[in-house]
C-alpha cells in the first residue's frame, strides 16, 4: 500500500452523494450500472435487490474516483487519477467482494496491485463494450419475438440459471435459484424480450441499466439446441428498437473470444466503444475472500 497517497485522498459517503452522482454521470457509459442502481435503490423500487454501498474519493477539491460494493460480492470501481487506488483497495479489503467489473483501463491497474498483494485470478473475461444508435441499428425481425410479462418470470429464471452454469461455469449446485427468480422479475419490470419455440422460452435479452440518454442490455442467452438460428439477433434487435425510442444509444458487453456473438452484433449495427473486463479473484493459497457466491 501507499500510505502517503491515502493521506491525500478524502473519502465521501452518503453526505457526498450529489457530488458522486455528478462524477458518475460525467463518465456515464463507463458507470451506467452504478448510475442506474444509485437511482433505483434510492427510489425504493427494488428493496430486495443486491444492495449497493457507494464511496467517492476527492483530491484537491475534485472527485477523482468512485466505487460501488454489492452485497453478493460485486465490486465496480472507477477512477480518473491513480492516486485514489490505495484508498480504493484499502476500502475493498474491508468488504466481502470477489468480483471486479469495469472498464479495462480501470480494472487492469487494480488487478496488478491485487496480484502484488497476494490475490490471484480464478476467472478473467475480456469484453468489448459496444454501442448502437438509431441510425446504425439494422432490422432483424424474427417470428415469435415478444416483450416478456410477469407470467414469463419462471421461464426467464430457468434461462438465467442456465446462463450462470453455461456461460460463467458456475457449478449448478452453487447457483441460487431464488436469486435467478429475483433477477427474472427485475428483468420483466425493466424490459425483457424473449422468443418461444416448441412451447418453451429459448432465447432472451434484458435491460440491465438506464441513464440519461443511455441504456445497457445484457443477459443475452439462447438455450442449447436453438443456437445459430438468429434468435438472439431477433430479441436484441427488438429490445434496441424499443429502447432507442427514448435514448440515444444502447450498449452491451461481449466476450472478445465469442466470435458468433461479435458477428451477430456487428450485423445489427453495433460498434466497439471501449474495452471492458470482468474478473473473479482470491488469495493465493486457496483462501478465498469471505463472501457469498456471486449468485
């Protein structure tokens, strides 16, 4: 750690929320999840949510960093000056976190410091943050695509369960089915599109976050046996068409090694905006930070 750096940085909690929110909005596409959750949790709309604790960092009178910690182990940091890193990591060590998510230029130096402190990666995903706007969005109408309703919550929860096991490689016994149902209900409320085949929901996409002029989508998943049929393109196009009626851009993240998804999003008009990273870590020697599973 760098104690001299920490002395130069002032921490801000609840009393600094207006300043922290202004900072996050200044880098909105990099912090849309925090902007969304700060406003949603503050409104009381999602009292059972994965609760957010937000901390800001001020240096020489200006906010230079902020980070959010979630009850279920997620950590979303952001900074514009590395002088805040020591204080940020010191605060992280007091929290039950093991997932770090954010823009690559932010996450990379943090992971380097964690490595020096005896943490190692157990999952490391490099993504592209991509966007599309109303001028670039290319149509891809697919029969059967529709907006989800509350009656679809159980089916969406099953897809979310499969997504955790298939995409994130989480052992099925560790995936919390109640959490999946909670997420499904949230997805329906915020906006989800799906498609059915042979009487079952087989593909979906959900609205994950909103901010002024911007929306982010995710949880794009198609059940095995129904892939390579254009179903994911169909649900993504439908949700983007709706969201772009009220915002200027829609963003999503996609694994840099997922060639089929990259081709599908490019065909819809998405372009690369930034680099994103999502990693899970633990202390070397097998001792994990004390926190519940991601799900």
